[in-house]
C-alpha cells in the first residue's frame, strides 16, 4: 500500500484509511434525514447547555444528569441501528455484553478504588498537607467559563496522558488493550485494561472549587461531544464542529490497523488541542484493531499488560539462555 | 488420535447418542452425556438444535453451503463424512458466529429425510450468566466497605472542631443578567457532607448492572439460538 502523505508522515501504508473531509462519505437519503444528521450534534449540545444553565436547582442534580446520560445512550444505540457508519461495526449481543461489563466495572469496582487512591483523594491529601484551600476564585467566573475551563483542564491532561501512553512503553502496555477493539460502538470507550481506565480518569479538577451547576454544564461537553469518539453513526458534522471537536472520523483513524494513523488525534473532546500540537489528521478508517484485527478475550484484556510486561522484563534483565554444545 | 481441532475444544460437543438410544460407550462422550441431569446446567452456555435439510439435499452439498461460515479469521474446522467440528480463537466481532467458541454439526439420515443437528458452545453466554452473581457480589462488597468505613468517619467527625463554615456562593453578574438560578445557599452542616462526585460509592449501581446482565442473558440465550438457526437455514438454502 502506498499510503497518503500528511505533513511529515505517510499514513495508510498498512491498512486503508480515508484522508481529507472531501473524501469522507456523506449521509444519504431524504432532506429530513440529511437535516437531522447534519444538525443533531450542535442542536443537542446547545439544548443541553441551555437546560443545565436554566434548570431550577431542584432539577439540576446529579441524578437528572445520570438519567439524561442513559436516555442519550439509548438514543445513540437507536441511531447506530438506523444510520450506521459501517455495517462491519454493527453491534452484536456479545459485543454489547462485553462493553457493558466494562461500563459496569467502571461504575462499581473502579469507583471504589478511586475513592481510596483516585486523583480527588490525592488532591485532598496535598491540600491538607500544604494547608491549601480550593481555588475559590474559580466560582466567581461566569458559569459557562467555569464549565469550559473544567472540561479543557481535564481534556488537556487527558491529551498528554493519552499521548504519553502512545509514546512510553510502560503506559502503552495498559492502553494497548483498548486498541484491540475492532468496532466503534457507543460503549467501546469503556473497554480497556483496569489500570488504563484508572489512569485515564486522573485529573486535577479537585484543586478547583466550582458551582455545582458548572460541573453539570461541563458534563454536557463530555456527553454531547466526547461520546461521539466511539460510536457507529454517520453524521454530516458542520465544518466548525469538526474543527473544534473530536469526531468519530478522527477517533476511528486513531484506532486504525495502520500504525502511523494511530499516532494522531489524541484529544477526547477538543480536537483543537491536537491541531495546536500538530497531531491532528482529518480522516477516518473502517478496519480497526491491532495484529490485523485480532480480538482479545476479556481474560487477555485483564492480564495482557502484566504478561507482556513480564516477557519484556525477562528479555531485558533475565539470564540469557546458554547454549549447551552437543557432545 | 484426537485431531488438533477436537483437542482445542474446551468441551467435546456430542449431543447425539447412538442411533438406538443406548448409552454411549465412546470415551469421548461429554460430561453432560455421562450425567444427563447436568444438561440443565450446561444449557446455560450450550446451544443445541436441529434443522431439516431440503428434500434431496445431500450431506456433502449441505456442508459445502455451510463451509463459508467457518472460513473466518481465527476459526479452524475439520470435516469427516457426516460431522463438522470447529473451534474459534480470538474471533473478530465481524464473524457471524463470533458468539460461539466451538461446536459440532452432524447430518443424520432419518425416515423423513436428512437432518442437521448442531451443538454449539458459547463462553460469552456463560460469561454473561456469571456477571449476575459477580455484580451482586460487588454490591455486597460495597455495602461491607461502607460499614467498615462508617465508624472511622464518625470518629473523625466527632473530633473535628466545628470551625468550617460553608461559604455562600455568589453568581457572576453575567449569569445573574442572563437569568441563571442562584445556587442554594449551604445549610448548617453542609460543609461536612461530601459534594456531588466525591460521594462514597453506593451499591445501587452494582444491583442495576446485575439486573441488566440477567435480562441480557435471557435475551441472548433466546436471540443467539434463533439467530444461528436462521443463519444455518439461510446458508443451507443458499440465500
């Protein structure tokens, strides 16, 4: 495969990729369908922001956010069925069960672990040790600025953590498991080794005090932007949207079977961070995964970083096997 | 000698006994066949079924039509005269039979015509079934940890001096102008309460997921058995 030159790199030499927005297929069908799949994303984001901005305090609660999240995911499952990006990414019962296992794992066991050694706990310990208060000035900012700043701080940290995972072997080991997925579906973002799921959830948001409503507004970006990273729905996202926000196209390229293509588009929500640091490529891929699309079992997903790490350690520091000459 | 494919199977699927109905003397007979009552248990992840072949369709022709299903990445299969056994490893999601890990298909000639019998093994079904007790266990663990922590938290709370007073939060003038509701002013004692995302984990999520997997198991056990039968039927008809 010849590949495509993008800046200093050549992508698509190992597996087919589509580069450039003009080459990416558009939503086909009647005017209503095209209208819906062109404007759903911005309409939902602005509607959600408006809702959290104006909802009375009795409604603007975490439990409402949880219900909105559930309804949104069910809606996305429906859209995946109606307008899939690729038939080969069609969600199966087995994939749904495995994906939901990881969602459940994150919401239960990982949350317990986080409550003991998560970043919020570490931040609290640092604050107590240094007699620091929270950055209370943050609460004086306009709500939308607080929300945007919270999301940006988290996404910026996640960008570097993610980029580090692709460039430093000890971090790549837990992250590599996530790159063995061969489809993008609504819950695929949750699939990964527990060590990685813990690491990617780390943030410094705990240092800041903020109005609870700002936290809910910040969640809008996570739900109405971040969710589209792993999803099997074809949208005609507006130009300004795909310039600012990470889209399925960006993230599918990041999951491509082509190695060079995986080394781009690290940001979870704000693709402009990739644009700033020169790691953004506008394009998409259908063939995803590692080792030619080998799918890992759940058992291997759990153990892979440790078994591979052990193998590498043995190779590097183990005793070299001495060849015994034949008598 | 056992073929490599047979050796790779976690269970040796042999749902059919001798034609006369007597107990099988084959040492390779499955656990479920040795202990018929175990069939109820193995039903959890074993899918058995049969399908009548079209009149005049030979076993060779039938296996020929089914063959593409086993030409998938990660799938190995072996065929004798009337039996096809297969085994899958790291099968991709795009494989139409990815939910099954091994199995056997056999064509038997009966008075009414030839019948395809199949016995398929799915670790995914077993996994889903076991997720229910796993998440119930996680719920119990969450409750137990909560109880363990309570005395310690209460002790810390009792010794804490009541100096911390939750500060009143004021909205930015821009938000006031745009009409955003002002935040509730903290009540007495709110400063000690963990806020929003810092709350201690509750067992509710684990119970919800246990229920979800119970429902998914029932759906999957019915759906996957129906889907594979439909897949075989379509393949045999060549449509």
